[in-house]
């Protein structure tokens, strides 16, 4: 029973140690990847600005679509 407890504690300790190493590796990898996207060279000259304008499509209603109801407000 004592042997089992010692092995269990050793395994938990090793998993914690390996987990820390994997997390450190993963964080460094993500930071490197984020830096790559942040410092990516652009195809445009410095100071050149391009603005793309997308017009919103106007809603088109057909004459036979829906009904207009004329109403009056009634005061109580």
C-alpha cells in the first residue's frame, strides 16, 4: 500500500512538471506566431492608404409587398 502511494505521488509530481513544460512551450509558440502576424511585411508603400468602401444594398420593396394601414390615435 505504501509503495502504491509513493508511485502515485511520483506520477502526479511528474505530470505537474511535464504540464508546466508543455504550457511554457505552448505559450512561447503562440507568442512567436503572434509576432509573425504582427510584424508581417505589407505589400504597400509606407504612407500609402487604401480605403475600400462597400455600399450597403438598399432594400427594394415591391408594390404588392405588404399593406400600408392608415391609423388614427384615439385618446381615452
